[in-house]
């Protein structure tokens, strides 16, 4: 009897690896390939026009692609997956670091980029600790990546980008309340507005 019972047991499918392209967090991208493609193309085109054919263009194009994926995923799942966010620290540092020797003032820019990373991460980390309901820790992790790129472009870009993150997010939240599509205490994904705000700062000062 014991053997028969064991034979009748059905094995449950193993969970998909978090770092796999077939993981659950990739569903919004896989289900909307055309939408993602259009957003990515528009973003990359805007970055090419703003940054120009400079050695640091590759770094910004990388951010544009990963940012598109993160924005779509967070908008639908309220999640900023580590397999996209965490490697972006290394990628950004390597790409900007490689551009530093051949860009005017590259050494200073690179130092500013690292300071921008630390500063924006600190801003979001403090807010996450003080008002944990306002942000997810995924937002904190993303903030460092965006601070890196904004810092590379200087203090003005960093300030504008950070300001734009909260303004665009706040305006969207107010719009939802006015249209009664959200309750006052209902949370919303903030990642897309972080990315949009950073893009505004980059396009303005690249």
C-alpha cells in the first residue's frame, strides 16, 4: 500500500529560477513585446539625440533599455527585480568608468557619479526607513543606479532628476484621486516615475 501511495503522488512543478528569463517577473515584458519595443526605441532615440555620439553613450543606452524593462515590470507587478537592478550598478560603473579617460573632465565626472549614487541611495533609504509604506526597498536599490547616471552629468542634473521623480509621481497620484481610480492610502508603483524623472534630468543636461 505504501508503495502504491508513493507512486500515485504527483510531483509539483519546481518554481522558476528568479534569475531566469522565464521567471514570473518577466511576464509583463513577454506579454507585451510590441509595447516594450516601442517604448525602448523611443527612449533610445531620445538618448541618442540628447547625448550624441560620445564615449558615454553606451552607458546611457544600457540604462534606457534596462529602465524600459524595469518600468514596464513595476507598472504591472509593483516589483523591481534584482536580476535587472543589481547588475546595473556594475554595468553603469564599468561603462562610465571606461568613458571617463576619453571624456572632458571624465575623472571628476566619475567621482561625481559615485557621489550621486551614494547621495540618492541615502535619500531613498532614509525615506524608506522613516515612511516604509511610501516606498519599497526595490525603489531604494534602483535609486543608486539612477543617482550614478545623474551624478555623472552634474549637480543640476541630479537635482532636476530627483525633483522630477517626486513631481511626476505626485501629479499621477493626485490625478488618480481626482478621477477616483485610487484610494488615498492605496500604494502605487514608484519605479516608473523614478525612471521618468531620471530621464528628464538626463535629457536636460546630457
